[in-house]
C-alpha cells in the first residue's frame, strides 16, 4: 500500500500561499518535508538558513489519502498494519474512523475486515500538529525542565526532531514506516521473542511465542535452528507457549576483533489444523553470552562488559539518526556508515536516547559486522512526565521494542535514558519540578521491570550516565558510566587526564564538516567562521567561542578561513585522541570509551567524526589509530613520562620499542630500548628514564617511541604547537596517476607535523586513505587519493589541499 498517496495541508493562517489548498504526491514511507521538497514547494531545508522558513510545517495538520482496490476473500481477518506513524494520527477507512495513534515509536494493527468494500477503498490518515499535541499536554500537566526550549518531552516522538545542539528544528509528520493490509485466518504469530545465550559451550534459545487467534482450534509452533527442531502445541483457548532449543557447541558470535560473527537461521512456523502453514518468522541469531561486571573494587565500581566471558574494552562511538528525515536513511547508507565505524576500529555503537530505536537494517548490519550495540530507551535531556497517556505509551513502546530487537546478537545493553538522572541532580530541576514526575519511575522501576520480564539475557543500566545506585552521584567517574563535558564546555582538553573514569559513555569535541560539505550547503561568500551560513550551521551554545578557546590553547593563530578550518579539525582530532589514549592507558580500571559522536544528520559543525554528507573528518583517522587493537602511547605519570602499551587483541604482544629524544632537525639527544611483553587483553606501563623524559630544549625537541607494525609509533612533544620552534615545512612531492586517482608521495625535509590531504577541495567525490601523519626529516608517506575528476598534481600538493601544522610558519 505504498503507492498512489496524496498529501494536503489542512488550511490555516500559517500555511503559505501556493501550498494552501494544493494536493501533492506523497511518498510512503516518507514525511511531509520530503514531499514538499520533491514537489519543489519548499527550499532545501539543509541549505543556508532555509530551516527558519519551515517552522510552519510542524504547526500544520496534514492529510494523507490513498485509494486502493480490494477484493474480499474468505479469510477470517484483514488487518491494516502500520509499522510506524509520525505521530498524532487519526485513520479513517471509507469514512469510518478505525483508530488514533500518538506514539512514533510503536507499530499499530487495526482489524478492518468489516469496513472494506469490493473495488475501490479510501484510506485517510490525518496527522495533527505535533506541537499542538505536545503543548496541550504541557499546559495540562504543567511544564517540566528541558535542555532546549521545545516541548519534545510531551510527545512520544524522536526528540531531536525539535532541534538539538547539532541538529535543525524540523518537526516532521508522515507515514514513516511500512503500511499495508495483512490477510490471515485461524491464527497468526503476534510476537516471537528468542532469548539466546550460551550454556557452557552449548547454544540455548528460549523462544517465547504469543499468537493472536481468529478461531479456537489448537495450533502448533515449530522452531528450528542449526539442525535442531522443536514443536509445541498451543491448545484451544490459549495464546502463548515457550520452547527451548539446545544446540551442541555451535559456532559462536563474537564482537569484531574477538572472533567470527557466526549467525544461525532461526525459523519459526505456525501450523494450523492439518499441518497447514498459517504464519512464519525467521531471523539470523548469534550464540553469545553478555554480562556486566559492576562488583565494587578498590577504585570504586567498574563497568566492564564481558562477551562470551571475555572482558571487552569498549571502543565506542555515539550514534544519532543519520538524517533529519529517517526515510532517506537507506540500508546502503547505513552499511556505509557502520562500515566507517568498523574501519575506525570501533566495536560498539551507542544508539542515543534522543533519536529512535534503530531499524532492523541497522541491527542486522551491526550483527554482521560484529559491532556491539547499546540502545537507550528514548528519553534525553528533559524531565519526562509519567502521567497518562505517557505512562501507558512508554510501557507499550518498551514492550514492543524489547521484543523486536531480542533476536539481535549485537544488542548487548539497554539504557534507561540520556542524562536525565544526572540532570535531575545537577541542572537545577528540582525546584521548578516542585515534586512533579520527571521520569524516575520509568528509569528505576518500569523499564528495568520490562527488560527483566521480557529479556533477562541482557543487562539494563538506568541511565547514561549512572553510577549504580541512588546513593552515589550519577556522574561519579569512579562508579559505573560517566559523561565528561567540562572539557568541551569550560576546560582545555588536557583535562581528560584529570579523570580516572571506569567507563566514559560520552565525551566529545567539535569541528566543522569537510570543506566540500560546507560548500554544498552554504552560499556564504566568502566563507568565514562567523559568516551567516556557518553561524546557522553551528547549534551549540557558544560553539564558535569554544572552538576558538581550544585553538588559542594549542595551535598557531589561523591567518584565514582555510587555516581556521584545518586547525579546528586538527584540534578536534587531537582532543579525542588524547582522551582515548589516556583512558585506554588505564585499562583495566577504565573499560570503555564512547566518543560523542560518530555521525551527523545534516551539514553542521558538530562533535562528529563523519559529517552530514558522509565525509570523514581528520578525527576519523585519529580514531582509527587511537582505537587500534594495539596501542602504543606516551603518557605523563607523576613527574615523568611513561610508555604504555595496550593490547586489546586475543594474542600476547611482545616487541622491543625504540625510544628516542631528538631535535626537530632530526638529531638524536637520547635513546633507549624497552622490551614490551603485554598479555592479551591488558596493558603495561613502563616508566621512561629521565634522560628521555626531560628535554634539553623543550621547544626544539620531541620524543618518538617505535614498536614496529602494527602499533606504529607514539610521539610526545614537550611544548604546545604554538610554542614549538618549528622549521618552516619543506618537502619533496611525487604525484603518480593510478586507475581512479593519484598516489601522492611526500618526503620530509624537516619534521612535518600532522600531514593531511584535503582532496575534497578539488573534487567533492575525492577521498584519501590516511591523514595526520607526522614525518621526521628524510621519511616518506604515501597517500592514495581516489577521485572522479583528474586532479592537478600541483594543486594536490599545496595549500589548502596539503596541510601540516608547520606550514603556518613563515
Ligand atoms: C551530550 C549528548 C547530547 C548532546 C551532546 C553535545 O550530552 O547527550 O545531548 O548533543 O552532549 O552537547
């Protein structure tokens, strides 16, 4: 039922002329914004400040209408099934109301057999303005504190739709997931919930099945996985059963880097009288166990994820909806984005609570790639009312989503909310709340009860952050999970080193998107850090000033926009690399870091590693290095320096590390060799002798530690770049054509700090395989550039395409 839909605005003073009274074709699944855009009736919402002119859309009621043919048969039931409606909908079939909905995060099913006519039938779905609905509840229940001045906590709809500190305000409406008629007789599978674990070396599936009946006879559920088949009969009058399947020593599912992602097809069939197939269901499951270790220890209480009884250091990224308009997020696009995460050595995605319960495609890809997933329940940065209808809606939504996602081996953790418990403690909520509900009952009672009842195989953690109990501050770094935001908001990034956290679930640092992304989205002429489009595509409080504060602390002053763009991107990469290396160097006290954030939903200056057009920022390359299985890093320890080797891999790591203190012109001042012997899943800290840790002339020297491939090399500079006595950058470049691009070989004549190529400045389609490479005099690096256009070799090897820090030195 995805064809022939028409859309019109319900008349109102806010509806612009030219749209009022007009009927346009509607994409289903889709949303009003994308239909208006496709019809040429609105300007691209991502371009310049067009967002401003589109606020009326969310304040308008919309009518979707289609006519479809139907020939009634002898079936017991014909249901109208809506996988997702956004959000406040009234459905009318042939003039008769069939139902109303008010929750984007649920699916709906209506028995419409008696309303269908032979031949043409008309289905109308009217969406009321999400604002009007939310504001009515806000007035009725009393306002509650919220991080942004929008009523997103008074409607069960994706919160970031109302704008965020990285996203525009585009309050959508529409049939955002599949819709259609489902014809069935006797009985159908209503819910299928496989609880998959390990029992020693054996695989175990506890399968909980609920059916819906149209008639009374006994039916049989048959389940098969990995050659094991089990049947259970559901007698007349009953609607549920449980089956257990035991598989002897199956190939297991592992997170990436720890083993294979073996998946087994689980087939469930519902058989009626005479063995007739009534319904069927199938998913690819994975046998694995999950456990959280939170038992108090000498440092506080840990937060350590164990998969198949192996402790996994979480190298995570936070995930937000990949587009403001969800139906533009195809499987192909998710495959690209999750592929980018995997290629950056990420092993966990946290699906943040201001977005959505991620799609089946998202989870299927995560299963395939061995990416672990933490899914937040959908509450973010606000005090949420627990009064009706919200209590019942939240319960229904949670039951549906816990069931829907149960089959996925990648899903290893449910979290109650994003920052709401922390906010209740620290964001001055308690006085304005004056005792009104704020969500505590969801996070500490309802949701843990639902997870324990429906899916006891998975851990639940009440919030991000959360410290394990109400007697401990929810963001205490010594207990459970923590978010570190003082670094971006008020302090320099070196402050990450002041923390010894057990698990950092959010920390981030901003940078603008790629130049080609800015150029596509903004018509500012010239582009400047504060030109109108740039300013509109920076949503964070004081974002520009915070970027500047970071530059001032570390890097030479930018002379123009090109410098500013390069240096802010570099600073983002440096900040996060410093944080990750520090946190990883404290394994096993710290057992995870989740960087805020992997992706964007439009072109914007944000904390992302991959921008809204899918282009990788320098941070992505820094993350790939900092998140490698084997990490070599120089860290301050006490008065001196230490070399820390972190081994997240399954085999022991033995190597010698050559450590040299040398001048920027390449003359060695001191040398030593250290033997590394790092067992699997551990780290080793070796103090560096004073003659290495102490420079003769700090501004003129660096430290290089090299343990050979694959860990590569660790660097330490004794001063900030802005104080370092750089030689002006000098190199020899050789550019060779290759099939679809160029190979660029740079040989350094002086130290070249963080050499990076920006080929998107020459061709928006161009990509490069490496970035942020520091070369010593005489060393070479080779970059492979893929492009559509034939790139000019001279342009490829000069400013603003080829950059390093010391090209700012005259
Ligand atoms: C965290 C997140 C988001 C926000 C980000 C950057 O608190 O949970 O709400 O976008 O910070 O400010």
